[in-house]
C-alpha cells in the first residue's frame, strides 16, 4: 500500500510542483497545497498543474488568487495534515 503525502508549495513553486508530479510514479497518493500566494503562471508550472489535474491529484490553496484550485482556509489545511504519512514543505 502506498503512502499518503502532502506537498506544501511555498517559496520554490516550480520545483515543488515538478517534484509532486514525480512522486505519483511510486503509486503514492500525493495532495498538493499551494500556500499563501498565487501560483506563478510559468510554462513549466502550468504544464505540471495540468498534469496533476489529468492524473486526478488533489490541488488545494489558501489563496483566493488561485481560482482553478480548491480553496481551503489555513486552519482547514492544518486540520488535514495529520492524516498524511509525510508532509513535505517546499
């Protein structure tokens, strides 16, 4: 059985999104949380985001500047984190 992993995307958005997509190759469940700001709309970020959607990954945000992601308040995110085997802040 695979692990349940949360990736908290903070400062290094491009690297965090790329790594999140790579983690699903191990058959782990990976949820992504874009924290505190709008996702930078670079070509690589948009490609990784589209890949996440195509692969059925959950992508959450606490910033209303990300309308294509499911909004959760910071408190709601904090309540979800204990259910993960690993939480990776990036």
